[in-house]
């Protein structure tokens, strides 16, 4: 009798321990990237969607309407696949206030009727990270002088979609009068006042209203977002002396400037992206006076070198660069 | 002994069979997601459908004339990733600030500037300058489109729309009006004179070009979308209607004598500039960059869904 009890106990223990003894993941069908493993939340960490990334469930709903999915991320799961599976269960809704994650053996899943609740995460979280953006810029709207610049910007994302930051532009040494400027002067014997820039700096606010993803050839998923930004700062500029270069020489002067822009970013990793941005720097520009004088005394008078009227100038720059998010890693609020 | 063997066998079988029925992780192992394709049930907005709609464009980096493009695009999408199509634009012109600046230029006496012996016929005077520069009139292209990107975007975390990204390559013609070729020495520059009188004649030209560009189309439903694209269609023309060819020969220096300022010809090189001709050699490449936005309607109205 006693032996029988022992045997039953062994069998009971085997039944209990069985599920915990098996491998949770099958190496053949499961793979994670290093960064995903590192970014995974600690065991037992379970949080609700707060709405900050509320777009995640919302996004999935929108995606479901379209009928697309994607894979190649972590388990090769596709959001559409997941949603399709969920739709098959009919009663499941992708609301954000549910506890997400696979139920461990012995625990009761909070999801009725289906073991999968895998809402795909936003590829790269931005909140509380600093976006450092080194870039190179070329002017797009000045036919007479090609302004080029090296730029660096840094923006701290207060939320997933809103950031505050600074940016700096260095132009000096990268301004070059164009062929058009030369050609016009040669053909018409007329000169157009032109200016060169030295540097600029701005404080900006950035808002990211659009984000999305592409399936490249239906195989690789590319994540991207689009932002708009605006702010104010200053820029140092001066006129080229073209009307009377024999006498006139100008110093750089500071002008207050505003800037607005729009940019797009294609993520290469969760912390690095390439971006293109079109930004318009708007400022009141001083131009060389077109008035000429015949006497040396008049020509030397500095007060006559600058036109009395400021000209509101739009310096539209195309920036191409790299977007680096610091810290490089981040933790998702929810497991995958 | 048999009993021990039975118990041991039961335990082993229990472990093995339980492993097969462990739920949560096992679904990830061998569930419906394993081996799933990257895209399923794709709404095929393009395949075997026509796309047509109005287009509105603007050329970039204009020197003398702004070009506002009104046109239409018609495409047949053979596959979801391949299309062939036609696009045509009629161009409306407006002078740039540079052209306005020169057209309004005045000499010391307050009169409209006129050409001098040193720069005629390169310059025809303030009153003629807007007519002197080239005017683009149309752009007509046939093109093949490749659509490697397909995805979706979220706007304000509320609006979700499908989007695709495409490149296109093709060829066609550009129609523009360019200043008529003329030879000063041959007195073939019309009735123009050094006092700025007379008028400039522009002639219509059509030249071949290739085109290349990239674009995006967003789909609001099965049959209507919005496109945004960037296009290159380079060709050669004489944008300013000026004498450009040749190396430095005679140059003019501003000289002041007896309170009179004038341009004095000085031999600065052995080149032939200016040659006094408005010729084909004065033409240069214009990259002809443009951006356009358009509304796209798809026919038939219902899109298919891929398996």
C-alpha cells in the first residue's frame, strides 16, 4: 500500500514537473536577435498600455483593415497573422488595456480562448531618448550662391512624438557663387546682391505625426517616420562685395531667424537611421547697396554700403544625415 | 520490478506528452506564425488595374522662369510591382525674381537698361529680357514604374492608410520656347538694336529626354489615392538666351574717365568669347527637376486581395 502510494506520488510529480521540464523554445523554429533579448522586460514585469504607445494596438487595428502583415522580426511573426488568428477567435479585440504575454504553464491566461496575444511593438521607441543628428546640407532655392553646411542637432524626446532640441549649422568655407551668377553678370552687366553665411543655431520643437513601415519586395520590413519641426535662433551672414568690391568689405552680422521644416527617417536599427530633411531658415537679410558713388570719399563711407531695407530671406536647405538615438537600447513596456 | 518500469515509463511519457501540449510557448514554436510569409492578404491596389488622375507640379531651381505644371497621368499596372504609363504636363510660366530684377533695371539716368556693344546680342535690354529667356511649355513622357515598397502609415496615431513607394524610368519629349538663333555679324538678330528697341523672337523647340524619379502613393480606399513624386528630365537649352560658349577672349573693364564710366574692351585671352552669336553651342544641360502631387483614381473600383 505504501509502495503504491509512493508510485502514485512519483507519477503525480512527473505530471506536475513535466511542463516545467520541457524546453520553452524550440531552437529550430525560434530565434531572437541579441538586442531583442537584451531589451526584453524582466520576468514578471507586466504593465498596461498607457496610451503613450497606444498607437500600437491602434495601429494593428488599422493594419488589420488593410489586410497586411509583416514578419522577419524576432519570431518571424506578423502582426496580420496574429490579428488574423485573433479574428478567427471572433471575440478578441485588440484593446490596449489587457495584460499581454504568453501565459506560463500553470497560470491562467487572461485572454479568452486563444493563447496568442502578440501585438507587435513599435520598432524604435523615442520617448526619453536623445536624437543626435549629424548631417550635411545644401541650399535649394538660391540660384546665385550655393550654400552648403555641416550640421548637428540634438533633440530630447519628451514623449514618443514630441521633442525639444537644438541645432547648429556651419556654413563658412562652403559658400560658392554659382555659374548662373557669373553668367548673368557677364551677359547683362548687372550684378545681383549676394550673401554668404557663417553659422547658425536654433532651438526647435519637433513633432512626429506620421510613422509607418514598408515591405521591401514583400520580404524586408523597413520602418520610417516623418516629423515636422519649428523654432527660432540666429544666423551670422554678410554680403559679398560685388557692387564695389574695391572699397567694400563686410563683417558678419547676427540676424534672428525662424525655421520650419519637415523630415523623414528610415530606420536601419533601433538606434540608427538615415534621414532627409527640408528646412526653411527665415531671417531678415542685409544686402549690399546697389548705389555707387564716384568719389573715393563717398565710396569709403560704410553707412552707404548696406541697403537701407532688409530683405526677408528664405534659405531652404536640404539636410541629409544620420539619426542616432541615445541610449542605444531601451526597454519595451510589454513583452513581445 | 515491472511496477518500477511501468512507473518510470509513465513518468517519461508524461514528460514527453505534456511537452507537446504546453500551450503558450508552444504556439510560438509551431503556431500559425512560424514560417508565415511576410505579407498575407495583401490588398492589391495596382495589379491589373488602371490608374489615372490629374497632376500638379513645379520645377525646382528655376533661374529665369517659374514653371507650374498642370497635367495628367495614366498608368496600367500589369503587376502589383510593375506598371507602364504616360504622363503629360502643360506648363504655365511666371518670371523669377532675377528676371524681374533685370527687367526692371535702370541706368543712372533712370531709363531701362539697354545692351552695349560689349554684350549685344547676349543682352537685349530690360524691356526684352523676359522674352529673351526660355519658356518651358510642356513635358510628355512614357515610363515604366517599379513598386518595390509597400506599407502603411499612421497619421496622428488615428488615421491609417496604405502607401507604396515607386521608382520610374522612361523617356519622352520636352516642349519649350527658346530664343531664335542669331548671328550679330550676319545681321540676323531681327530688328533688335543697341538702344533696346525691337523685339526678341522665340522659336518653339521639342527635344528628347529621359526621365527618372521616385514617388509615393497613399491609398485612402480601394479606388482613390494621392501621389507625390520627384522627377528628373534633363535636356539642353539656352535658358537665358545669352551668349555663353567660348573661352575668355575680349573682356570688358569698367573704366572711368572725366567722370564718365564706360566698359572698355581689353584682350584677356586667346578665346573666342564673346562670339556675337546665339548658337546651339550656347546651350547647356538643365537637370529639370520637378516635384508633383496628384490624385489617382483606380479602375476597376474594387481591389483584389492576395491570398
